């Protein structure tokens, strides 16, 4: 009886995930399979598995259409699970917050080649189809429309690679969403230092004899460690790194810790594909096709998208309802990773949702 009373009292609370002091509906994970999936490269996969997480429930309008779907896409090497962190979910998904999960149906897909979706390390290795950002967007569009019953989204947003996918969503499916919010991204071809860093990372893995053309039995540690150097630089914040590691000893200890973390979590073949997937990304010629209000947000200490390039100032003019916000360097910005700190940009998201509210 005491056990029964305990369950009756606490079962309602078990239906909520807790992030700090903030509660929101418990995340639900699932998979969706696309049979005989054809990639833009012309290659095919007998079955493409897409893993995804949802929070909240779909709510339909008077016409029977889901009206509250929010799609949030992750960055390179990441997964949808990263958005369940306290710094992200704890500032967005709770009661009364900007993306209150009691109000919105939040969808967090794992992109092709990432997380628990189909990827080279599942077995095909370097025989896995050479996917691109376009393939990621097409697959997620099918996940929403064919599986989740979402024909229109309230908001499509993403961080880093997910931000770049957001631009692609905007011009490939211009009538699909009410609002767009790409974070830490640029809507142009990956070139200059950005592409050089990606190519160096790929080359360092492939130059390691232990890589064996992708047919290794243990990770090619030397090549992967070299590739990780590019990743650490791209996501670095000189200001925050100097504050956290003001001595040689602290700097080397921090580097060793971060490198070890990445070496134990990354797969060399997956990494090659993930870094190369941006090879044909280039929304610039298509930006005038974007119909929904779009708010692009970058930070001034972003080493991947340095503001001195002045690219977004020019490209945003092509977006009919586009706006660009550059967050200044502060004690709170953390370089490229500022995209995952909604405490710094959540008020802009609120503005965007208000602006794009359908009357």
C-alpha cells in the first residue's frame, strides 16, 4: 500500500524531465526508416534510419494541421541530445519560457551521419553514401511530413551546421515555416580558412597509415588527434581560454583533457563525412526565395564565422524579411559555442516568434 501511495503521488512528476529547477515534458526518443533512400550523389541506401527526440505534444489548428512544431538542428559531430543540457533546455523549454514545451512540439533530429542516425561507423565505413547538407534537410523534411504528420512548422532553427541547414530549409521549403533562426552560420559557400581547416582535418586522418582506407580495427589515433586540432580551434574562444588557462601548465592540462574527451567520442570515418558534408553548401544564390521572417545570430568571437569577413551584412539584404544580430564579445560569450547559450539570445528569439505570430 505504501508503494502504491508513493506511485500515485509521484507518477505525474515522472512524466517531466528536470533541468535544474525547471521542469518540462519528458523527452521521447524514436526512429524512422526511409527505404531505398536516394542521395543527391546518386548513391542509395536500402534503409536510412533517422533518430529523433520530441518534447511536448503536437497541437492542431482548426484545419487539423499541426500548428506548434519547432525543429532544432544540431552542429557538426553533435546530436539532438545536446539540446537537453541545462544551459539550453533549462533556458528555453520550461514553463513560461520562450519555447515552453507545454505549448510547443519540439523536434530534435539526429542528422544523417550523426548521433543514432545511420552513419559510416554502423558498418559501411567509407562505402557509406557521400551525404550533404541538402540530404540532411530532405531527410528531415520527410521525417516531419511522412512520419510525424507535420506539414508546417512554427519555427525552424539550428546551431552551426544546424544553422546552415536552416538557411537551406528556408529556400528549399519556403512555405513550410513561420520563422527561421540560423545561429553561428553564414549563408555562403564554405571557403577560405573555414574550408582549409576542414580539409586539413580530413587529410590528417587519411594520411595516417593506421586509417587503412577506412578499414581500421582501432581508431587511427595520430590522424584523429591532428583532425581534432582543427575542431578545437574552430570552436575556441581566445578570451575564455585565456581566462580559464592563464598559465602554460593549465593550458596544456585543458588541452589534454579536451583532446582525450574527443578521442574517446569520435570515429574517424564519421568525422571525415561530417566535415566534408558542407562541400557543396551555398545558399547565397537562393536567398531571395526565403519567405519567412529570418533572424540570423552570430557572436563576434566566433572563429568559424569571424565578423571581419562582413559576409552576413551583405547577404542578409537578399532575404526579404531577414535581420542580422551580431552579439558583442563579453564575459558570457564563448566563441562559436555561444549558439548553445540561449540566455544570451533568447530575447531575440522571443521577438522573432512575436513578429511571425499568425493573427
